């Protein structure tokens, strides 16, 4: 995970060392450590992964874990005491948080961190693809609305309306959607005059 940062949330020195090792083995060379008290002061997009070990020194920490899940874009791996693991899974399961018992082996923990990060990368790619598809759909809708306006006002075919929008885009060196927006603006202005 070259160039991506990991945050370790724990209040125990031994646990911190263990989580730093896990982060390093998972490919994170830049790690920061916090006891979790300042979580609301940390920028929500600063870290790629957050490794937490419950309980924290001052509180058990479920509220902090849910806060991170709600406001941070980071992957989250939470190590939970084995005796309350089932209970915590019941409360936090299904929220996209990787919950592991503290007794898990270091190799399994490293694999879990890598897996969570790989899933995040796949999700980010899907979000980008979804955004591109949404923009394309919005552009198509805009062009179709402009074509309908041209058909209505100029009494031309759909093919001719499309050609006019394309010509306007090429003549003005703008995108098809910008040309369609200009057409809509022009004819909406004409509608308001009537």
C-alpha cells in the first residue's frame, strides 16, 4: 500500500507494536498511533486503513468504531477481546467493518487487512464507474430533451435535431451536453416570452 497511511487506535503499548507490525506486513509504511480520544479531530480522509483494538483505556470503544464507520472513508479492522467477540459482532456486524478476535494469528490479521483494502479498492473502482455511467446517462437525457425541444419548435426529425446539436457542439468547440444545454436555454427563453 505504497503511499497510503494506516492509523493505529489502541491504548496498550504491546498491542500498538503488534498492530504496527500487522500494518507494515500488509504493506503500509506510514503509520500513526492514537489512543482514540482525538478521533473527532482527525480528518476523515487522511487514512486508508484504521486498525483498532478494543477496549480503549477510557471506554470500550463501540461508539468510536461506529463514528469512524459513519464519517471516515478508511477501511476498518477492529480487534475485539475473544470473550465479547460474538456480542460485538451482533452489534456491529453487517456494517462493513472487519471484526477479528484478538486471539487471531498475525498472519490471518495481515491477510484480513489486505483483503479489506482490496475490497475497498474494488468498491472505489465501482463508484468511479458508477459516477461515469451516471454522467453519461445525464448527458444522454440532456441531449434527448434538447432534441425534443428542436423537434417541437422547428418541426424537424429526430435525426436532424441530433445533427443540429452535434453541429453546434463542433462549431463552438464544446461538448454535446453543453450544446444541448445551450439549445434548451435558448428555447426556454423563447417559451418565457410567449
